[in-house]
C-alpha cells in the first residue's frame, strides 16, 4: 500500500475514533495532500485548530482555502527552506503536520481569558498511536514542535519533562520514538506572543523562527 492510501485509511480511523469522551472531533476528515508525502519535515502541534483543519481538512488553512493567522506567519519562515503550507503554492514542498491530540479539546477559563483545554493524560496516551503511525508512514528526518503545549504534551507521552524556554537551547537533538530516530527542533507556536527572557540577547519570535529554520536547512542540505 502506498503512502497516500495508508494515510487515507488512517484518517478514516481517526475521525471515527471515540476513545475520548470530552473532546470535540473534527467536522471533516483530513485531506491527503500529495506534496506532503515526500516531506522530510513533520510539524507537531498540540491539537487541531478550532477554525482550521477541523473544518477545512487541511492544516493551517481555513475552509475558504486561505491561510489561518498562524499559517501565514509559519509560511513566511518555511520559505527559507523552500517549504510552504499555502495550498496555492505548488513550487515548494508542504511539511507534513500532525498533533499530539487529534481532536480539539474545546476551551477553558484561564485567568481572565480562555485557552484551549490542556489534554488529559489518557487522551494523550490514546492519541499517541495515531501520530506514531503517521511518522512511520511519512518517515521524516526532522520533527518540529510548535508551542509550549505541544512540547510538554509530547514529552509527557515519552516520559520526559520539557519546557519551551529550556528546549530552545537544545535545537537539533536526536529524539527516539519507538524505532524511529529524528532530529528535533523547538519553536513557540505561530500565534503566540512569545519572547525570550533572561538571556543576554533575547530574540523576538520571528528571529527564533528564522534561526531555527536556517539550522534545519543546514541539516537537510548536509
């Protein structure tokens, strides 16, 4: 079975999964995009966006085919390595995107505002079989974690304790996932307002993205 057929079958299983009771499944099944099948990069976020892939079937894209706010920011920096999440860009390779949780968790109160609910331990455990299978199918060289929740949740599944600020200092380290060995890179989420603190020369989020994708490009070109 080729990659496209395997992913199509996998996505069908994911959208019909009912292991978790307090999550909100996607409205449509994810689309299999041919230009992700040769991607050497997998982007790992926390969960499907409320208004993105859940209703469009394509990560980083709205239902009308335009990029989400996070997708626009991400696309600008992916261009450094000739990758793109823009459906209209057929010249660049599209990075494969997945999440530590395949369903949306919904919103919860946090201080004076709201945020996506943090996944429960059982939810992360149930869902790990899905993204592990995706990685097995795609066989990437690089995994890029987007945002503190994705980094912390992934670490929890593999029995580690990671924090975003600390992980930014460990770019390009080897990450073992079952029988797979990948180079891991860490970034703030594209929609976050993250800025480094307590370092001699703190970088803005855009500079962090630029520096990391330059490192990724050097690794993939070596």
